[in-house]
C-alpha cells in the first residue's frame, strides 16, 4: 500500500534580486518547486524491520527528500544538511508526530570523525547538530526513545545537502527564493515561522533580522541562530497572506507568501495506537 504524507502547499521562486517575489503555491514557473507527496520522493526500498532491513514490497513516502526507515511502530525520515541531520518522525500511516514527544541521539560519522549528538526538538523535526560538508558522504545511527521504548536504525547519504536551488519544504511550508537566498514560511498555531537558507539550502545563522506584515499589522520576528528560524507570535498566524522582510548582513529583501493555515493544536497531540500495519 502506498503511504502518503500530503503537504499542503508548493512554493514559487523568483530569480530577480531587484524586486520582491510572491510565493504562489499553484505555480512553478521556474521548475524548482517540489510536490512533497510526489512519486520521485518515494522510498521504494520495501518494508523494513526495526533495524531497517527490507522485509517485503512496500513504498515509503519521503516528503523532505530524505531516506526513510521504520523504527518500531514509527517511520523516520533523515535529511542530511551541512548544519546537521533533520529527523522527521511519523506514525504507521506516515502522519507527522510531534518532535517534542521523542528523545534520542545520533552517532554521526562525517569529515570531523565520529561523534555522538543528542537530538534537539526543532519545530516539526529532531535535529542532530553535526558539522557536515556539502556534497560529501555521511552516516548516522539514530536511537529514538518514546514512552520508555527505544529503537535504532542506520542512515547514510552519498552526498550531504540538497541540490542547488532545491525548493523541498523542509518544515512543511512554502519556499520562495530571492537571489541566492531562500525563505520557507511554515506558520505554527499562533506563530509565524520563517527559515532562512542560502542557495544550497544551508541554514543562514548569522546577521539575520526580519519582520512580517500580516494584513495591516507588522509583526517583529525574533531570530534563533541555533535553528536559522525567525518567529513572531500573532493570532491567526497563517490564515492571511503575508509579506516577509528580511535583512542578511547588508542585503535586504522581501518575499510574499499565501495563506497557509496550520493544523489546530489537537492535530499535534501524540496519542492512540501506532501499530505498524500495511
């Protein structure tokens, strides 16, 4: 059975650094946009046991373009970036699960050697803050714990990082481009959230400031250097089109995004049975 994790919106990109760009989910004029539920991202390696070994015919969707493994009752997708590894956890139906309900660590092998890194919940994923090199191979053994039960699986990539100007939505939002910068807008319930990255989608974590215009209201955005995220609280965040103004160093630019209502808080609760059925 094909298991799909739908994402709501696609992003549009602008290659004109002289004017603001509008991220229109319905259009992909430059061919960079990615449908998170599209077949090219499916992981067709078959069913897997808790150690990640193939056990039969099955397809796992990889909405963020990463490698998918089964750990116990859950699925985990790993995306290797120069700023670390992003682990996205979903249930047997590949419905996203809150990162905050899991703990764990990753043993990562990269250019700096082997290191064990504790996982940090960051929005919709768990982050292992490893220093990896774009285009180089890397491996990781993930150990994930929930409800007192631990499961492990190995992950590896031949080349770290996304391709040039890849617009995969790493946080489930809309991606827009200005020059060599990318913004991903993914509001949470009551919070505007924007991630800043460069041409290769490496997070930009220094000298970033920004604000957001939500209707007639200007929302100041606070920058978290650890995650590369700008955020600001606002009632009804995501229910109206917004214009994001960002300054990176001496470079200023603006990108517009369409309304992207998040799921209500109840949809993020972790509970119920998560038996692995196919």
